[in-house]
C-alpha cells in the first residue's frame, strides 16, 4: 500500500511535468496545426540555462527567471525564422522543420553545455516522510507550480480577449481573419506560450530528473503522448493526459520493469491513436482549448 | 461610393476565375450579386475581403484605395465579411463571438462597442436569451444571425455577405433578408452574394448577375427579373427567379426550349 | 517557389526522362568513387550506400504515399537483428539469411502498418516514432538479443571464395544492390500503382471513388519501404560485425529522413544523392567541429543536420532534385504557363442525341434496378441533414435530385457513394451493400461519381487524371510494376483508351496539359471523363452544369442522353432546375433532408409541396401557379 502511494505520488509529480510540456504542444497545434517537435528541447534548454546561471553565481530565482525568459525568446525567434516564412504548412513540412530546429538546438546545447547530465539546485532542498511515503519538497513545488500555471493558461484561454482570439484562430481561421485577428500574430503568441510553459517544465523537472542536451527528446515525446491522450486540442485534456501518463509510467516501472517504462508510453500512444483519435477524454467539437 | 470595384481579376494559382469585375455600391445601398454555382461569386467576395490576392484591378472603400489589403487591415478599414456557412466560433459563447466581432475596435470607446451590440441585439432579438450558450449549439438560422451580428460588431461601412440563405427554411430566409433591408434603411452599405435569386431580388436596390467570372447583367431587380436570361435558369435564377418572372417570360425558359428540341 | 513537397511522378513525362538521366549519373558517380578516393573515404561511401537503401524506402513512402515515418530505423534494426541472429546463432549463410530477414521485417511492417496506417499525418509520424522507441526498448530488454551490448561476431560476407572485407570490396558489392533498388523503385513510381498513389495524394476521396483502395496501397508502400530498410539493415550488420539497440534509434531515423529530404522527395535517385551528401557532411563535421571548438565532444555534427533540415525545407523544399530540374527547365526554356485568357469552350462531336455511347457487353438491361437506397439518414450533432431517404435507380434512366441549397443533396450523394457513413439506412448497388464502406467498394460495384467542388488530381495531366479512372480496368500490382515487363503493354492500352475518351469529350488537345491549368468548365468535363473511364453502370454527377457556358451545358446534356441510350444509369444533383426537368426521366425533390416529391418532371412541376419548397408560398399564390402552368410543355 505504501509502495502504491509512493508510486502514485512520484507519478503525479512526473506527470505534472509532462502536463506542462503537453500544454505547449496544444498551444501551438491549435493555432497553426504544427506539432512542434522542439517542444522538449525548450524544457531541456531552460534547465541547462538555469544550471549554468546558478553555476556562474546567479541566485536560484534569478537563474530560473533568466532561463524562462530566454527560452520564451528562443521560441519566438523560432516562430519568426522557421514557421512564419512558410506559406503552405503541410504536415510533412512542419514535422521536418521542427525536427530540424530540435536537432539544431540539441547540438547547440551539446556544444555549449557539454555532454553531461546535471541537476538544478532544488527550490527547497530535502524532503520528509508521511506515513512511509517519502516526499521531496521539490515534488511539492512541481505540483503546486504546475497547477498554478495550468490554471493560468486555462484562464487565459477562457477569459481574456487575446486567449479567445487564439481559440477563434484554432476553430475557424478564416472567420478569425475576417474579424481582424492576425493569424501570424496568433502563431507568434502561441509559440511564446509554448516556450514559456515548456521552460517552466524544464526548470521544475531539472532538480529531480536531471537535464542533459538529450533529455528533451524523451520529455518532448512524453509531452506529446500526454497531449494526444487529451485529444491534442484541449488544455484540460493535456493536463489530465500528463498526470495519467506519469502515473502509468511509474506504476510500470515499479511493478513490472524499469526498462519497459518508455515502451509503455508509446504503446499507450499507439493504442489511443488507433482506438480513440480524439483522445480518451475527448469530445472533439466542444472541448477545444 | 462606399464600395467601388474596377476591373477586378483574381483566381487560384494559375487558374483565373474573375475576368474583370466592375461593381459599385453607394452609401445605404443594398446590391445583390447572383449567379449559379461556379460563377465566381464567392471568389469575388474572397478577393474583396483580402482572403484572395487580387491579380489586377482596384478596390476602393469609401474613397480609400484598399487594393491588396489583407483581411485584418480591411476589417479595420471598415469592411466586414459574413462568410459562407456562417463560420461562427463553435465552442465560444454567443457573447464571446460578438466580442471577437468587435476585435478591430477593441481599443475604441466601450460605449461604441456597447452601442453596436445593442443594435445587433435589437436586430436579432432571438440571440439575446442565448448569449451564454456555445455558438455551435445554435440552429442554422440563429448561427446566420450571429454571423451577421458578429460582422456588425466591427462597426463597418460596408457589410458583404456570402450566401446568407444557404440551408435555411424559407421563413428564416425571409427573416434574414428583412433584417438586411433594415440595415440598409439605417444607412449601411451591403453587398449580398446569393444563389437564392428570389430572396435577393425582394430587397436589393440593384442586382448584378455573374456568369463564369464576369458580370453579364446589371440593373434594378424589377427590370432584371423579367429578363429571360435570368429566369431561364442558366444564370442562376432557376425556379426561384421564375416566381417573380411574369408569365410572358416563362415561355423562354430552358425547359420549354429543351422540350421544343425533343 | 513552390512551398509544397513535390511528389513523385508529378510531371510524369518530364520526370520519366529526368529520373533515367538522374539514375545514370548517380550510377556513374558511384562507380567512379573507388577509382579516385582513399580507403577512409570509401568507408564513408559504404555507409552512404547502406543508408541510401533505407532512405530510398522512406522516400518512396513520403513521395508516393505522402506519409512521414519517423521510425524507419526500427525496420532497419529488425532486419539487422534477424540477420545477426540467423548468422551467429543458427549459422545460416548470409544470402538466405538476408532473404528471411527481409521477409520477417515485411511481416512486422504489415502487422505494424495495419493498425497504424489508419492514422494520418502527424499522428502516423509520431506513432511510427513510438514504434521505433519500442523496438529500441525491446532490443535493450531482451537477453536473447544481447541487451545493451547487442550481438557480436557477424562475419563479412563470403561468396565464390571471395571475402568482401575491405571497404572497396564491400562498396562494389553494394553498388549493384542499390542500383537494383533504384530501378525497382522507379518502375513502381511510373506504374499504375504509382499513378493511383499520386492521385490519392491529390484527392483521396476522388481516387477512392475511382476504385483505388487507398488503405491497401498505403499498407503496400509501407511494407515495401520497410523492406528497403531491412536490406540496408542486413548490409549494415555484416559490415559493422556487431548490432546493438542504437540501430533502432531515433537519431538514425532522423538521418534517413534528412537523406530523403535533402535529395528531394520528388525523385527516386535523390535518396542516394542525399545519403552521400549527409554521410559526407557527417564525416566532415565530425572532424571539423572539434578543431574549431576544442571542447566539443559527442554528436556535435547534429548541428549541421538541424540547420540543413530547416533551411532546405524553407528554401528548397524539393531538395537537390529541385535544383537539378530547375536548371534543366531553364535550359530548355520552359514556357508551359497557361494562357489566362484562354477559356475556349470544349467542343463535343456533333452527333444526334440518341446515338448510344459507351454501351458495353454485360451491362444490365435497361429497367433493371441497379441502385436501391432505403431509409438513408444522416445526423450531424442535432441536425438531421438527410432523413429517411428512399430511391431506386434502374439501368438506362436519368434521375435528378433537386432541392434548395442545403437541402441535403450532396450529403445524400456522399452517403450513397461511400464518402460519408450514414447514421441509418441501406444502400445496395448491383446487389452489393455499400453503405458505410469506402467509395472504392462502390466503384467496384460499377458506380462512380463527380464532385461539386472539383476534385481534380492537381499534380497530374488531363490524361493522367483519366488514366486513374482506368484503375479498376487494369490489374498490374506492385510486383508486376516493379519488374516492368508484364505491366508495359497494359499501360499502353490504358493510355490509348484514356485518349479515346478525351477525344470523345472534346478534350483531346488538352490531354498533356496539367489539369489544374484548364478553365473551370473544362475541369468539370475532365472529372466526367475520368468517371467514364471507369466504365460505370451508374454515374453520380454532383452539379455537372455549374460553371459551364450555355453551349457546354447543351452539349453535356446531349452526352448524358447518349450515355443513357448506351444503358448507363445517371443520377444528377443540379441547381439548374429547368435543365434538369428537360433531361431527367424522374426527379426527386429534397427539402430539409426530406424527400418531398418523386416523379416525372411533369408531376414534380405541379407538385404543391415542391412549389412551396422552392417559392416559399402556398400553391394558390397566383404567380407560382402561373409559372407552373406556363412552364409545362
């Protein structure tokens, strides 16, 4: 029982990270139909920037802010340089473009930060034990901040004019243009959101899961799986999908085999894609964003 | 002139669809453009509202040359386009659809936005009780009303509508067109593209008939409705136009001509 | 500059020669390399040749089937591992082992493809990525496959007492394999299968309606693509002597993708060029970057790949092949741009109305019921678009479906032809239940359709469009196409019959133009010609008159009468009511999804419900009655 609770808790905190990455996928996909394969690299880059900033003597909070801001900037630059110039964004083109960015960012991180995996200093070091379940303070931070960020993103899409205009672009791009919403600005804004949320995921995860130039690949893929579980167009679905995936993974690792952990995520992805393309929580038409 | 189109050419890629369209609409005038499927009506509206690049020709909106403007800029300049099939934002509430309709006026005075909304509500009182409902749950007629109301929220000088009657029961078509008539009477300039010639003829001040990318006839509805080329169906009048046609026009219809050949 | 990825076989005639020249140049360059290069360069060349095979498979998948796979390395690894197991554990010799390895991989691809290929676009790409990860994980976890360290001791191949153990020897062993791979790929691209897949890329629903079983073809190409990867995998295993889970890795899949894209997805030989370019770049950057940046270790050459992938996609989406064709076109002074003012009318041969056309042996006798529709219903959300619709159509009659815009005519058409699954009801075509099945089933039952919003195959010529219509009237499959010989005669027959049909419709002169360059009205005729190429018993036409001139309409009406005289059944949706009443034997009227009338044109003309639907007035209204009276012949 304690084991189960321990696994569930670890799974939720892992899942919260996936959820944030998944929100990034949803933000971009709904507006421009692009699956951003560099989404995981946003997280990895943020982790590495923060680590090196702390290493060069910056206070932790300042390092985190610096990381988030610079990654958000990278996302915006990526949109302008790589997405914006393309007039006809087909599936093939978007996949290859974002794959190119992802590969380039990876190599850049390798060049700048070297090949080793490192962990960022936790916001609060240490932990405690509650009824036999050991809990790290960083895990609580992850859950808390991920929860706040998800709610903020949700509020943005539901309540603000800018958020509603993004939903309008996602649902009826032609009508959105006709009422005067600029699709290119919307796309830029969606990358800004994805970069920010992805970077937050990266700095939150780094103290526990460690960061290397390569860690974006798995993180990005898991985030995509989470987003797909939630139907790929819903923030709520992405969050639920992330938590579900995190829990399933830790349960598999705990009860079956650590090695199969990654296979489970993709098996789940394939099953869900084939059986319920609208996601397991999905009612496609109504649940957009 | 509120809207003045001269020698407009446009098309898709290498395929030219419009071959030199001239169209004008004065202030407070309701101009109907009719024609069969494939005549180029929707292409004309897409070119007018900047969704489709213009190959050559000019478009003036209230004296300003707006040729080559994108849809966002045109919306700001005062042209609102109510698209074919309504294209409301389905998961957003009716109220939010209206808010987005006023997107280009978001920095303008709140009082003007409220006034625009009150006017739209007065025009379509049916929308009032449904303001908090998701737009996707409205009936077809209500969605059309919402699409028009959304267009009005931009406080436009010219409102262009693409086939507002599609898929609506005749009574609703009447309701929509009488609303358009009211807007015209309030001084708004309207251009309505329609296949339902009868509905269009009933309220239009002037009618342009399109065929294969050209305006082939132009004039006031009373004169045009008796023109055999319109009532003959070849130009999209069909059955519907016959209703307004007098009996002397009917012998020239396609059916009778075809029957003669048999 | 085109922003779309070009597709294989797009400009058929030009590409046929272009590919042959390309392949010849590539072959010469490949063979020249060992004469001039050092052993370490040839070593790079060996990897380039190995990877070229996998990239070629991927290029076929992307160019022909329009699908991106991010898991090509998974199949590469399955081939390599099978080979390694057979050679090291069961002591098979290389050649039979590789045959089995390819067979095993193809079986795996079939099993993976059957569920996955129901997915599209992004979803398929990411599902294949997931597949690659799963292969890596399974290989890592399996002790039988040597877990993380893999399988060692795979020997270099020996044949006729000769061991292929130097780079040059192995290189020369591989060159013929790659050339064979190129030749087979090119033949498939140029075949009936390639043509059908090109059509699917342009408009899936139209290709389906002409009898192309898109799912089946996609699975075939997927399996073929995996076969190429597995051949590469076996060659890789023998050359490296060891195989480990890295062979299924995502970065390798990315490399294959980069090779295919760099060479140009629109060409078969491009993958080989791309493979050499990427391997050369890889090797060069591995040496160069550590010299520039002393601290750099690991896979730093990836930065070149990333930059290359993005810049190619933005500036040269057709890859190196695009440079090559662009240069050729400039040299040839291509002036194939259409004349924008050219909108002459298609001239049909002036023949009397009742001369039968396209009659054929074995067609059901006039009056035999062909199509039976019972209780057909479609609801979208809360809206009922078509409600309990019944219709029977017999051979040799023209039935018209009319109604106001939005009455559900096109939805009814889509359900009958299989493009849309009905909520309820049955559709039987010549004894086959077709509702809810795909349009190719409908086509197989002898019926096809045209589309209100044209679904022309944009990348094909007019002739190419019509030849797709002959898909069901020809039969050469993937294998026959690959080996070319049996397929060639059939191809000639198909082209001949397609040209005849075009002449008949007055489109003969446009045969070799790109279909999208034609004026709207003639594109409609191309669609009709394409449908007629199927030799159908039943033809569904969705607004065939729209966009035609008065003359063209009369000619089309005459054509339809002649087809009727030839025994064909025709159902048409039409907005031009008077034209319909003059043409049809029977008319069904839809309003709000309900069939409110069915009868002869005369009956319908006087039907009070019809008058009310069209005019929105009660029948006693003077004007309406007057029209009805006057309109009667």
